[in-house]
């Protein structure tokens, strides 16, 4: 018997892809436990489930929650940090100073907990219900994933989580010195987490091994990553070709896709963020291994890394999804719109990409990349009840004929009114039902202050 009915809504099921996905003009969705029990016409479902708790969603859009396939939630501690850009002369400076010295290497478990609670709440409030979280912070081991999981559990978001395995030594230059012992500490952190949240546990939190990059790891560590991922039946998340290809070729004598294929890392259970500096042959390797791409266009623009060849990868049949590093606001609408516009401008082709395709990157494609397409990514009877209700702010009517255009033109995260994850209402009237948002923000600001002071900022 259904326990919650959402009715009178424009229901977008996205049940195949965003173009052919069903739209029900006066639709309803019934939820039982943590699953979708029924979808159909409002009047029919209201008659079928009398007396059930009901949300009247008249004038609203009801759709599946968005899925972001690459996040680093603790990065919110670096939001608005007064960075001295005069110290950054190259990509290496960006990575070494901004990414590592000023953020990851001074991250603490208290900081991770506070930042993750803040980020997860913000993500939920703007419509993201699932993230693939790649935790970094070599000086906050062991236990950093425990701090992450605690925050995720408290906020109500769904997540796959892993810690970065890297041979990088904090404080040393990556091109001069690395250590396998550091990678082993990363493996241990991941393994502890996989044992605590075993694969197929049916809960909101599961594991996904984090392999930092090919250029920060040896062949042996890459092989070990695949062995451990297989042993615990988890996928792998990694960064591929974010940096110029030549650096990986100098280190390993081959490109990142080549060495990752040779060491057995690649496969359909791999989510690869960035994927920028790739040759046709590199793309062919990723495509034949059915690797999933977490396209992160906004961070790549910020870092001056270039624009990933997404149109070419789509032609090669690759599964494209949307990631965002949590580097900017956590509002999914910004990332959707940026991805929607970037390739048109970059390729001088307004046909790249239609909005339904970009939406798919954060819905069906993303669910498939995480191995969860049987559970999330669309509204379908039997799937997990991860649902958002939007109250569109639009100068024109939002109807089945205009609903998709809404997402490229006027959709904003603040239109999200209600968010349901695993059948539980976690955002109501735009606010968390799980945490005290003021307290969460204050705690995050305090941790940001502590982190900033370590970088020399006087505050
Ligand atoms: Zn990343």
C-alpha cells in the first residue's frame, strides 16, 4: 500500500532518455517505503490510494533527482578563499598550491565533516540526490571516510564514496618524489569503508575505490586498485587526462588510457573525470573498455585545462555524465547550463548538444555509470524513490511542450521545493528536514576559517 502520493503535477519520468521519457501532464507518483509504487494519471491514482498522505504539486514538475558523478564536497572550504593568483604561473602551480598545499594537505576530519554536511545539504536543496564522492586529504588518515559517511548519513543524500589512492607525498613535488606507502594508506582507508558499507547493502551509501591518477601512481598501485575493486565488488573512480598528456608519457612511456588499460584498471565500472587531453587512439581505448566519462567543464575552464572532446566521444559511443568537483556553487542548474552552452560555442555549432542529451548526462547516463540504472535516474515503478519537485519560475507556460526547454533557459536550483531520497522527504519547502541549516553553515564557515589561516590568510 502506498504511503505517499504526489499528485496534480507535470510528471517527467525520463524513463528511457530525456527525449523519449514519458511526460504526464496531470500526473501522480505513489511511493511505498523507499520505492516508487505507481505512476500515472492524477485522478486515477488519487482514487486508487484514498486517505494516503498527499502532496499537491499543482503547477510543479515532478522528476527524478539529479546525479553528479564526480564531487569533492570538502572543496567548499576553499570557496571564496582569497587566493593570491600571482603565485600561480602554470597548471602545476594550480595543482600543487591550490589543489594540494592550500586545500587537501591541510584538510582535517573535522573540516571534512563540516564541509560535507554543508555541501550535501546544498546539493540536495538544488535537486541533486546522488553524488559520487572522491575524498582527498592525505593528512586526515585514518578515518576521513568515516567523517564523510557521518555527514552523508545526517543530511540524507545518496552517495558512492571512496578515498584517493595516490603515491604523492604531501609537501614534496610530485615529479621528484613519490611513495608506495602513501598509496597503501589510501587502500587501507578504502578497504575499511568497503567492509563497513559492503557492496549491494541496499543502503544510501556504498563504496567506489578512488584511484587518484595515472601520473601520481605506479603500475603496481594501478594493478592493486583493480584487484581490490574486484575483491570488494566496487567500481573505480579516477581522474584521466586532466593534465597535459605529455606528463604521463614522460613518467610511464605511454598515455594514461594506455597504461590504465595495460594494468587492467579500465572497464565499464570505471568513472573517469575530466578526459581532456586525449588523442583519437586514447579515446578508442576508453571506448572499447566502456569507461564512463564524468565531464567537468566548469572546473576545466577555471584551471585552463581545455575543453574535453565530448562530441567526438559521443560519436565513439561513450557514456557521458556530468561531474563538477564542488568547485563553484553546488546548484546543478549552473553545471547543466554551462555544459549545454560550452560545446555550442567551442565547436561553433548550435546543434551541440540538445538539452535532453545534457539532462541525460545527469540522469540516466549517470545512473548507468554508477551501476545503479536499475535503481535511480528515472521514475519507474520499482525503482528507488529519489524524486524532486520543482516550482518553475518562468515568464512563459511550463507544459509538456516547453518542459525540456525550461532546463536550458530558466531552471535554477532555488526552484526545488521538495526532495525525496530513498522514500524520505529530506527537503521540504526548500529547507532541510534533517539538519539545522544555520548551524551547518556556521560550522562550515568556522572550519573554512581554520583552513584559510593555515594558508596565511588573516581572518
Ligand atoms: Zn576531481
